C-alpha cells in the first residue's frame, strides 16, 4: 500500500536525521551493536561470500553430492569457525571497544577453554 508523504512523516524523518534529537535507549549497547553490524556486513557478508563461492570450490570442487557437502561442512565447523570466524568476531568487538587485538585473542581463548564456546557454537 503506497502512502502519501505528509508534513508529519517528513518532520519525523527529518528528526531522525538530526543527531541531537535522537536518543539511544539506555538498555541498548550501541558499541556492541555496531560491532555486530560491522562483523555481519564485512566478515559474514563479504568475506564469507568470497570464501564459500571462490575458495571452497577450489578446495572441494563445485559438486553438490553428499560427500562434497559433508567435507565443506566439516571443514567449516572444525577449521574455519574456530580459527577464522569466531576470532574475527572478537577482533571486531575489540576494535569497537578500543581493546588490543591481543586482548581479543586472549578473551577468545579463555571463552573456548573456560566457557565452552566451541561446544556452544557447534
């Protein structure tokens, strides 16, 4: 259903563009959300598109039979996730919170060892 712009919705839109008038609710962790947006767009969007559509066919072939798909899934879960996907999420978070990359990796290793991160991921 199409709507006709009125002065009320135009004023509402202009209010959203004025950063002085937009308040972030107290229960929203803005830096954490920014980290997730960046991680989702840059890594899970762009990088995984490249990995799955350009690298995986080189490594595993382009076939869709059960053996090829199983090899891709096993590689994704046992290699890509623990050594690339999850550590990168910690790096994005550390960048947003202005922590060091070393702190991010130490946090990741601690979460794997002490919090069972990989078991929760799988």
